[in-house]
């Protein structure tokens, strides 16, 4: 008999959710100019805006915070943090930073120059921005399968090794100061990278003398997928797989807000002492002394404990099962989502969900509907987020997606079922949904503050049509 995969924890401390009615949410959304970023989080019932920094900490992590030592230099909390990192990621040097992008900024400031190229499977936005800020080019080399949302493939985050070889042949290894791979591939749908692919990238980098770094944010989720899907890996402890992954690399950047199960933090790790010295000097200048970096001693304790908990296989089984559960329920009902379901989020294909709404009318604003329906907040990843060119013109994004990111250890299966029910209710009434228009926008990063209105309010049953109070 297959039994339900249960949450492998009991709840000792609870945080109440403020419940709202549909009518209240319609009014709140209108007051927020139909922008989910403008809402107050207490007006959200299930917040799936991001999995970053939203994890619930364990009793052991909170206990660790009590023994955090805040000494400026040489704190025992630093050494516990360093040991916990090295237990999984056997690098010579580890520098704490206040979050992942600080590690990226230090690394790229030191290692890259204008005119150079940094390949990755898909660069995350902050990684790309930090590389471009220094004048180098960020190149995405994910396999072709990774760009097709409907296609099933076990490792859609893999890098195309042929494209990597061609880039090196074309530009010359001397113009490629670093090669990265992001596990799991966040900007490519949270899709995993296979161990075989990481071995392949590592071998190519070694052959050409190019340092190979891992963007490690969701390393444990990636290792779990390797254990589940990669031939020959089924009987290996996840911790072993993790150690092999990092032993193939020369360093990593990490956002502890993901797979270290804490709310803030990150690190930069590497083996090369010459690079380390340069990075350490920037760290001291911009983050802090090397044994605390951008963090308090108590934060270092919480990370050390989080790293022990995140490779627990019962935790990972539950974690990936809850994402898959939502994805499979939506697929069974015919809702178009990116397949297969990734590690930390479900991506609804809003263009396929709303074929009657042209991309100029922002189908990705579909994300407003689960909010009015059930108080669920997701995030548009599409033309609103990427479509405003620096010259002020509009460029249609390759896809319009709504991301439902699942925070770690925060919600239960009944919360997830409620999410499914709400999305299915929206799906049932999808032909009545109208497009949106932008009433006001800033000159950059418009998704955070733009103001919207419904394109055709009169035809819309979910927003602005008739007395909301009657519908409840
Ligand atoms: C979140 C994230 C980062 C940046 O980390 P922050 O802690 O948000 O600065 C970098 N890369 C990937 C893949 C991420 O998911």
C-alpha cells in the first residue's frame, strides 16, 4: 500500500492567517492597483510569491540562535558554520555574506572584466546583473529541451556541453574567466541538472583551465532529483551525492535563503588561495570581517543547523512531493503548466491558460485571479517583468508564466489542496477573464510598482463586475 507522504515534523509554534472574503480581496486588489507586490502580506492567505527567505526554522535552529556568539573575530559560531558548509561542500575557503547576490558581486568584481564571457545553464537575474554591471557578458547555454515548457525530460536544467565547447572555441578560454552552473535552474523553471552533466561541465572546464563555480541555492533539491531520476544513483545517500557535486567544482555562491532553511544569509566558497585573498579584501570592505561577513553569529548558527536538516531524506521526500502534488493535480485537470514539475515552484503557462488574451494585454496577470478566488499570491514571470526595454518600448517576453513558489516547511497538504481548488475554480471560468492594461509604470523594474486596470471590466465576472458583496 502506498501511503500519503506526510509532513515529517510536528507544529510547535503557529502563526495565524487572517482570513478574508472574496469581496474584501477584490477591494484590496483594486486599492493595490491590481499589483500583487503592492498588497500587504497580511492580506494574503497563502503567500507563494517566493521560496526565498520564507522557510520555517526548526526548534533546533531557534535553539542555535540562542547560543550564537557575536564576537567580532574568531567566533565559535563561525567555525560551526564553516564546518557545516565544508561537510557538504568540501571547499578550502568559506566567506559568509548577507545574501547570495553579495557573494556574486564580490566574485564577479574580482574575476571578470569588460569584454569577457561567463557561461551558465541559465543565469539567475542577480547573477546576470552582477556580471553585466562589470561589463562582461552573461551567456545562457541550457539544453534546447529546457526551453520547451510542455516537454518532459528528467534534467531540463542541463547545460548543452556542445554549446559550451563551441563558446570556448569561438571566444577563447582566456576570455572566459569562470563557468557557472545553477542547481536547480531557477530561471529555467527550477529544473534539475544531472550529475553526469555536472561531471561533463567540470571536465570541459578543467581541460581549458577555466574555474568552475556552482550557483548552489537549491543544491539539496537538485541532489534529491539526481537520486530519484539518474540511473545508478538510487542507493546513494543524498549527502554523498551533494559532496560529489561540489568536489567537481572550484567554488560556489550560495543564497542561504533557499536550501539552508534560514531567512537571511549566503556565502562564497572556493579553493584557489590567490582568488580567495582578493575576494576576502572586498568582503572586508563591503560585508565585514571574514568570520562574520554580512551576518550575525546567531545567523551562522541557524545556517549550520539548517544544512544538517536540508539533506534529511524524509524532509526532501516531503518537500518535492508537495510541489509535485500541486503540479500533478493541476495537470490532471488540464491546467497547462511547465512539465515536469520542478523543485520549488509550479509555473502556470498563462498564455496557454488564456489563449484569448494577446500577450500585449499581459496574460501573466492571470496571477491576480487565484488571489481574488482564494487569497493566494503568486508572481508573474513574463511580459510585465521583462517586457520594458531600456528605451521605453515594450518587448513581448518569450513566455508568460505565473509562478507559485512553495516556501519550505511552511504550508501543509491541506493548504496545498486549497491552492489547487482555487486555481481550478479560476480555470473553470477562464474564458470570462479579460486582459489588463498598464495605467502607470516606472522607467525600470516595473513589475514591482506598476499600476494596472482591467482591459474590459464590464465583461469580467471575477474583477469589477457588479456588486462583489453578493458573490462573497
Ligand atoms: C535567490 C538566488 C540568487 C540570489 O540570492 P539572494 O539571496 O536573493 O541575493 C542567486 N541565484 C539563484 C539561482 C537564486 O535562486
